[in-house]
């Protein structure tokens, strides 16, 4: 069986540990001065070398070399035994599966026995934050007064979960994320040693995807090398799922052209073909991040093929920086949104509807426009449709007084609590109710204003309308019918305005009453 790269290239000497010089310096000084502590806590992100350094410490304190400065020597029997995973006095414990009081008691029973091979018994407890409260309490006494031949190294990625009583009994060392340039340098050395052909920009992408974890970066390189071909940027993006697909470009184009129907069709086609909705949302966010970097003058940080970068530069000119930031936030919420329930496409649909609703149609970039998201030369003013203007409304348009069965303000105040009473099985309805922009009551009709036809169609289904009616009935003890409309309004219809009249239609599309004749 082929050995994984991260195990094959695990550091065997202090000076080959990457990115943790502040920790290595302290530990090597303690080895040279023969002032090794009895309990250490190594904290930091995964894959940054905590277990590796713990093994080096175990090897150094048991090394047979007479010169402390040369420990570990990797030549004596004890060093070789540690390197070959057969040193009996190095005990590694996974706290994720050995986290109970009985496990700690068993450890305490065995710790008093003298070492079998070396001078010290070294216990490495990985993911120590997974231990139960009782297990921590059982460990305290041993950490405070261990036998002279025992050394504990506790490793964790979540130091905030470690009790203060445990922290106070350990020497604490914080491991940092490894810088990208140091990861790239290490990957180059491994690639050269393993005869792996890889472009530098692909290695940079791997380093950034690993988020500062050396082990993750080496594992990704191992994964990509198994393709048997040269590791190019395009290949790395495809395998790692960061490639900009045509779907992403089509969605962005539909927003630019203000064509939500085309955008929804693109999303549905991708999902029907097997695409993961959250993955697609993340790809859109990554593409928008590229536009932001270009607009901020950092195009060199964008990791994309030449063709995609050309398209990015075009879109970066077409959108303002405010547009890009807003779209990125909305799609990022969609990527982490769990409200879709049984309808996985809902989060993406809501994101697209929200963006298109607030984004005016884009005119083609003019020659006078500037790059980098700066303001573009505005098009010549044109007459707005009546529904988008703010018409003056005369009294003759008003209907006779119609007393509402319930105050709409009371419903607005209770709306969130009504949503919270829905069971998890109706998370889809809760997400749609969260998207309501206007609530009004006319007579015995509850009017719910939505941002687009898409959202109205999603909400206006018999079972969902019936549920909303029941929520109102249970809370206010009033029977109301429910009507869903498309609206740009952000409040309620004025009193005495007929819900079916032209005035109501104008207000629901953003109009405003500015005068009424007596």
C-alpha cells in the first residue's frame, strides 16, 4: 500500500517543522537545558503540526544521544522505534472515542508502571476537548502530580472548551496557520521528490484551499497527483470544486440583464443535472469575490483561467462595487442557509429573486465609464412606467370606508413569533414568510406583499395559505382570507383604499399618495 504524502513527509527533526518557529524554539531550549515540563497543551487549527511536534518531543526526551543539542538524533534505537511506530512508551490516545471517566481511570492505573523502553512515558491525548467533564476532573490530579517518568501532551483545535483548571496545569503553546508561501515551497519540494508535474498557480490554489493546514495541503496534492496528469490550475479547480462553471456565468449574466426567469431556468437545469445547491452558491460567491478583487485593483490575486478572467473583467466593469458586495453577501447567506428543507433550490431562488428585485436593469457600459466599479455614465432619463412612479391620488379614487377585521400593525409585531411556531417540517414555509415585504389587512383579507412573481407563486399554494390562516386564527381568534401580491411597498395600504383598485396597485408597485381632495 502506498504511504500517504503527509505521513511520508512528516518532519523527523525540529528544523523541518514548518511555520511554528515560536513553539520549536521554546521546546528545543528546554531539551538542551534538561528542563522538560510534565504537561503541555498544544492548541491550534488542524493540520498545523501539533501531533508531529508532540512526537518529536517524545522522541527527544527518550533519545540516547549524549549531546542534548543533537536530540532527537534519528539514529539511536529509541528514535528509530518512534519513527517506525513501535516505541512502547509513546501512547497516543484519541479523546474523541476515549472520553469517559473509566478511560481516564484506566490511564491512571497504568501510568504508575515504569517505562518499558525509554526514560519517559509520553501520553499524547488528541482532541482533548472531546473529554467529558467527569473525565477532566479525573485527569486533574494526575496532571498536577504525575509520576516523574510521565509526560502529558494534550492537543486540541478548540481550546475554549478546555476547563481553566486543566489549562493552569499545562505549559500552553499556540500553533499558527502556516503561511501560503511556506506551504507552496513545501509542496514544490514534495512534487520534485515525487516527480509530480504541477504548475505553481495550481500549488498556490491548493495552499489557499488548505486554509493554513500543511497536512490538508499535502493531502490535496496527493489527491490531485493520483489523476496521473500534470496538475494545472484548471485541473485543480475542477477536482477541488472551485472551477467557475458556465452555470455561474449564466446566472451572473441573467442578473446583469435583469432576466430572473432565465436565471431560475439556469439554476434549475444545473440542479436537475445533479449539481449541489450549496456548492453552486459557493461557486457564485467565489466568482463575485473575483469581481471584488478586480474592482479593488487586486486582479493578480484572482485564481482563474485566462478565459474566465477576461469575463470577470467585463463583469467587474458592468457592476458597481456596491452591487458586487450586496450580491456576494446574499449568495453567501444562501450557501450557508439551512431553511430550504425538502426544497433544496429554495435558498438559491430566494437569493436570485432578492438580488433582481433590488437591481435596476443594466445598460451597456459606455465609453465614458470607468473601471473598477466606479460610477458609470448614467443613461439618458426615460419616462418611467406608471406603476413605478409615485402618482398623485385624488379622493375620487378612494373606496368607501371599509373597516379592517384586524389591525395590520398587530400582525406585523407578531409575524416573527408566528413563524417560530412552525414545525421543522415546514421550514420551507417559514423561509417564504420571512421574505414577506408588506403586510396589510383590508376588510377580512390579509394581504401579503412579496418581492417578485416567483416568490408569490412559491407562497400562494393552498396548503401554505391554509397554514397561515390557521396561525392567524390561533393567535388572534379572527378568520381572514389570505391574498399574495407582488409589491415594492414596505408598509401597509392606507385606510379606505380598495384592495382591488388602481390606487392599491400603484401603491403596491412603489407609488405614494401625495394629496387627497376633500
